[in-house]
């Protein structure tokens, strides 16, 4: 009797992991698939490249601004409940986007509703994975699958979106998202929340609003760079002041014994802080490069959606191959080594994209650089999450998951906003190179942050060793090789 029961448990966990991984896939897909629809959406909705860029950036920004509140709400209402609520809101947004008659409705559906849904459903993905998979090796494997599908969603978004757009319509790509959400809801029936909800948990509504306003102002400042430099500086300065006000409020709430939106203790862990920087830069490079290459191919080279998507297959294959080896790599190499290697490969990939595209007009010139970039990002995605999540105990998983995903999505927003601003200021051969060089310089900054991570003293525990029995267990560990919390 024990064996069939164990088999059912394994199968149940497999379905839960499938639901969580698919959720990360579809949210990452939504962040990049519109890149190949720029011309189609512009023509159909009578808008411009900048209009589509703004819609993409707002989607990423809404996710970043609301991810921390989304993480905190999981403690109050439960992780599974927030996960399902996010799925429903996301599906409604996808269907609204599919039926949108103009850019305004597209922004409502895609940028706002899908963004809000993502902010609710993504933190539970990481919290539930941390709580359900308590053994170090199984947790590393689970995070490897989730990060692999997340990376593939971002890298394969242009290909899948291009195929759907060319075969049917760009609107069908949003219907596809709603259908995938339906599958996830069915798989989610197997999810059991390991921790009870705490309806009496305080929620800092004011802090959520102030932090969101600050982030919006900063990204809006970047978007304004090509129109008015003084407006850009004013928005950036105002955004910084609002965020300083937010952190002052957090300090005051903690001093009075109230629970703020974000505990300042999260920023007292140097390893976690450096890990957050690497997460931000990784997604900045991946989404920034995706938007830059896709816009250049369509607007300058005149490629259609499917042709642009096919070229991105190289990045997808590279990212998938390296992400799925995360567990094996974590056993053999320190997290710091993997993250640094990923940044080196990613910067090399960007350099190859600049060099070959400047010299050759064939579409094959994009393949080597995208392949190397995909491998590099895939190598470091999971270790960066490991570093951050594993630095905190269970009671802080809601906070750190929200902060971690917010920082990552803010990186995506920055990447699209910075690269897009450079491109729309002058869609030319030179603008492409400048955008890619900027992303490469950001990658070098990420490499410096990764070099500051502590060196791991030993490999991860052998399979079968309980995470709670190791020095890297939650609440005690600072930095563990192979730990995937």
C-alpha cells in the first residue's frame, strides 16, 4: 500500500510543479511576445512603435510595482487563493486585450489587468515551491524547472507570438494566453497551501501606493528621455524622493511596532542584496535585448512576425539547455561561479550581436549572439533566485518573494524602457548598436555585483539530505551551493 501512495504523492507534486512552472512561463511569455507584433498592432490599432513600447513597459512596470504588495497579500489571504485570483484577473485581461479596438483598451487589458494578475500569482509560485519542496535537491530541481520555463517563456515569446500572429492574428496570441491559464487552473486543484492564511495580518495600503508611485515615476522618466531631458530629470528626481519617503515611512512603522509593507531587515543581508542586483540586471539584459532585436528586425530590416520569431529560436534553445542543467551545475559549481559565468557569456553574446549584425545583412548573423546570450542567462537565472530566497526563514518568504520578483520585473521594465527609448529616438543602424552597448554595460555591472557574492565553502548536500538538517536551512543559511529556496 505504501508504494502506490508514494506514487500518487509524486504524481501530485508533479502536477503542482507543472501548474507553478506554466504560470511562470505564461507571465514571462506575456512580457516578450508582443515584441514581434509591433508592426501588426501599430497598423491595426492605428498607433506607433512608441505606443506599443509604452504598453509593454507599463505591463512590466505594473508587475514590478505590485509584486511586493502581492507577496504580502499571500500571508493574509493564503498563497493558493492569491494564485487563483491572479490567474482569473490575468485571463480576463488577456481576453480584453484580444478584443481591444484601440491602444487604450489594449493597455487596460494587457498592461493593467494582466499586470495585476501577474503580481498576484507570481509570488505564490516561489513561496509554494519553497514550502512544498523542503529537501534541498528536490527544491533545486523544482526551481530549475520553473526558471527554465520562465526563461523559455521570455525567449520563445517572440517565436510563439510570431507564429500565432502570422497564422491567425496578434489577437489570437492573447486568446492563447487565456487558454493556458485555463489549463493552469485545472492543474491547480492539486495545490495544498502548507501554511494557513492569517486574515488578521496587517497590510500597509499606504506604503503599497507610495512605493508604486515612486517606481512609476522612475520608469516614466526613462521613457521621457527621447522627448524632453528636463522632464526626464524631473520625473527621476521625483521618483527617488517618493521612494525615500516610502522608506522613511517603513522605518517609522517599524519603530512604532506596526508592520510595514516591506521590512528593512530584508536589506541587511549583503548576499541577498547582491543577488537582487544580479536578478535585476539579468532580466534587464534579456528583455532589453529581446525588444531591441525584435524592433530592429521589423522596423529597419522589414521582417514579419514569424521571421522575427524564428530568429529568436537560438536564444530559446540556449536558455532552455542551460536552465535545465541547473540542478547538475549547482552540485558541481558554486552559485557565485555560475552567476559570474552567466554574465560573462551574456555580455559576450551581446558583443557578438553587435559585431556580426554590423558586418553582415543575413538573418543568420543574429543566431550566434542570441544563442550565447540565451545560454548565459539560463546559467545564472536559478542560482540568483537560490541566493536570495535561501537567505531568509519561512516567515519572511512572502516578503522576499515579492521583493525578488519586483526587482526582476523592474529590471525587465528598465530594459524595455531604456532600449526602447534609444531606438525610438532614432531607429537606425547606429541606434541598434547604442542600445545593445548600453545593455552590455549593464551586464558588466551585474558581473561586478556577482563577484561580490561570498565564495561557497562546499558543494550542496547529497540527494536525500534534508534541507533543514544542513547549515543552509532557512533562517540559518547565508549562502548555500545548490540551495534553491
